[in-house]
């Protein structure tokens, strides 16, 4: 009887020791996220069946995802440090507009040829994104202006530059070679642009999770005072993070340019709030220090599936906004509810360990 009781106590203690590692806040948010994804997809299947779950429609979902995913990744990366980047849409538009100008300019085409003009346009667009992100980072670090105000101001500047380059009109007629490359399919099924986005997500996530840069960024978002007193090179870390955000935004602009075969100021404005929604749903903490960037991609796919399902079901735009808001509120409420349970349990566990009698090694018996 005593042996059975001892074995049960040992197993219980072992399980309790594993509990804090398994029920960390990021893991909890991820569990809630994937449970929500499974529930929503099951609901879509029950309501729409094969009208949604067919190869043609699923490929269409993947084709509509890349630019939204890149913008959401940029937004999520800015949130890691406790900041935000409101300029990503304006940067994407400006980069796309400049690329469109260069690709369709007769003097450039005559001097370089279509292929070289496309390459020049893509490099110029990336340079715009990198320069815009670098500007944001320097202003935030050197002048101490909060990211919200910095990127709000730069958003207006970049939008004004885009309007000046186009006069408010759209630019159409991109070279077929550019549109065909970006719109191509791998193995005749998976969009090449989505494969590129997948590679970018894995690369950025791995770099942030395993580099000194990423650890510094998360630590700064978690505890700014500790990061500063820890001797970390915070200024350069913040500048690099916003520079990467700008580069991702410019890539999104290039993808939009190919998918729509045109570009004008205002393209993708709806992605602004949706990118923030995706980042929060994916578990990124607006206060910084928490979140897994790789979770952003399945969250983008979830919202794209929901939007596609809305279109199939002929729901009004007002219903879309209402349901997206309900998803966000539901996710945050579930996270808050489960976190309270976990914190309460871990607090009780810590109290029990402190009250447990100490063994000869100074370790609480049974803990």
C-alpha cells in the first residue's frame, strides 16, 4: 500500500515538475490558436463542404496570401520589441510604384532591355524598403520618438511621395516576363510566390529565434531596463529590426505589383488593420517580448480562408468585419482565461513547494 502511494506521489511530483515548461504563455497561446484554426476550418467544412474544400479554391487561397503574409510578418517583427510599424503599407506602395515606373519607362527599356529593367526595378524597390525601414529605426533610436508616432509620420511622408510619383493615377502594363515569373506555379499547383513566402518565414523565424539579434530584441521587448543594463547593443538591434520590416514591406509591394499587374497609391490599405489583427491572433504581444513569428503564416491562411468562405457564402463586408472582430476578442478572452488558470495553479504549486519539509539535500521532499 505504501509502495503504491509512494509511486503515485513520485509520478505526481514528476508531472508537476514538467508543468511550468509545458504551460508557458507562448505555448498556451499557440495551443489556443491552433484549436481555433481547427474549429474554424471544421465550421467552414460543415457550412460549405466541397464548395470551399476543392483544389481550385485552395490554390486560389494560396495565391491571395503572399503579400498579406509578408506585411503581417513585418508587423509581427515590429511588435517583438514592443513597437509597431504603421508605415508598411505606404512603403509597399512606394516600392511597387517605383518598380512599376522603371519597368514601364521607355528610356529604361530601350537602354537596358526588359530583363535588366526588371532586375533594376526590383533592386530599386528593395532599396526603397530598406531605406524607409532604416529611417524609421534611426528616428526611433536617435530622437526617442515612440514607434507609433514615428511610423505614423513616415507613413504620411511615403504616401505623399507615392502620390507625387503617380499624380494619383495607376500604373499598368507590367512586362509579361515579370508577371509570369511571380505568378508561376511550382509543380503546376503551388504558387511560386507562396513558396517564396514560406522560405522567408522559415528563414526570418530561425534567424530571430537563434541569433544574438533576436534574443536582444525579445529581451528588450520583455524588459527594457534589464536589456539596457545588460550591455546589449539595443540601438543597432532596433534599427536592424525596422530595416527588415521595410525590406519585407517592399517585397510585398513587388508581389502586389505582379498579382494586380498595376500599382497605385492606396493599394492594400485594408491590410493595415488586418496585419495587426493577424499579429495579435498569432500570439505576438503588443507590449513586446513574446510571440513566435512562424505562427503568423497559419494565422494569415486562417483569415484568408475565412475571407474566401465569406465570398463563397455571399456575406456582406459588414459581416466580415464583425466576425473578424469576434475572432480577435474570442482569442484574447480564451488566452486570458487559460492564463489565469495556469498562473493560479503554478502559484499554488510554488506555495506547496515552499511549505514542504526539506530533505537532507535541501530540496523539498516530494518536489
